[in-house]
């Protein structure tokens, strides 16, 4: 006989469908990762050289300096952010945080020295990213903005339309500044 069709719940997507479509990555991540690796290597090399020159380098101190250099690398390593239709992921060294951008519930800015954008979805998932990543990568912003607008239209986005508008104004200003700079009109 035939298969019985059961419609999905409103707003639910198949996980394979959520992964399809264009994916935008942070274009500057590789350079920032190389910078973190370079600084950590430089620190490790300097610590080894100073200890070797003073005659105090032994396996225990070598392991300590290696651990310190690795810790600095882990601290400096930026998140690897990617956006695809319906999904934003932020991958750290050991973890990956993902939110459904088509079912965002809230978007807000954190207070503090390093400004962060916090996104929450209807499933309770949370991602915290540096908004500069979106400013530097227009393709990522375009996908997030389209999904944020869809979430606002569907009514799931209860808090955060103002934060998204502020981010859009900031990105538009940065884009205009770059265009003027490149064209020599500044």
C-alpha cells in the first residue's frame, strides 16, 4: 500500500534540509588562527631560549613552557563561525554551539569590554559571537539577517529586533566607509 504522509510541525525543518544551501564562513579566521599560533610559538621559543641560556632548562621546565604556550594559543584562538540557511554555528577548540536562526527567540548585546552578540533559539540553544565577524563577512550577515527577519515575521523573535537593526546600521556604515575608502572619495 502507500505511505502515509505526516506533515511536520510548523517551523520544523529536516536536519538535512537545514544543512543544505549556501554556507558562509569567516574569511579572516585562518589569518587570526595563524596569528594566535605565531604569538604562542614566539612566547614558547623565547621562554625556552632564556632558560637554555641560563642553563636551567630541564624536562619539567620544558613541559611547563610548552603548556604555557599552548594555553596562550587556546585563549587567543578565535571561534570559527559559519552561517547557513536556518543555522549559525560557532566552533571552539573542543565545543561547537549552534542555534536555529529561523527560530530565534532573542538577540541581545552583552555588556563589558568585549562586545558580544548573544543569540537564543526556540530550543534553548545559545551562541555568543563577536559582531565584528558579521561586519567583516557580508555573506554571513546576509544569511543571518534573512533568517532573523523570518523569525520576526513568524513571531518567534520576541526580543532582539532592535539589536538586529543596530547591527544592520553598523554593518551598513562600515560597508559605506569601505566603499568610500576604496573608491578614493574619503
